[in-house]
């Protein structure tokens, strides 16, 4: 299955799930008083949010390229 066949709605759900999970991890790390909480915040939380943003941008690019392909073929 290609990425363009997955659909915009599914990619947006995946992207929002990554961002929400990253925010939850960051909230937990702010409430946890331990040296490892910084690692949790800085590496895992920010990575999840960044991955969500990346999936969102990729979904925009594939939907835009798919819509221009359909306009050019007609």
C-alpha cells in the first residue's frame, strides 16, 4: 500500500496522536521530579511532537501532489 492511498484523514489522525502523546509525555516529565525526567522531556517528548509534525507535513505534500496529478491527467 502506497502512502498516497492511505488518505488524508488517517494521516491526520496519526499525526495528532503523535502530537498528543508527545504532550502527555512532556506533562508527565514536568510533574516527575527526577533527573531522568529531562531525558523524557527533551528526547522522547520532543521527538514524538516532531514526528507528528513531520507526518502532517508529509500528508500535506502527498495530498497536494495527488491533487495536481489528477488535474493534469484530465
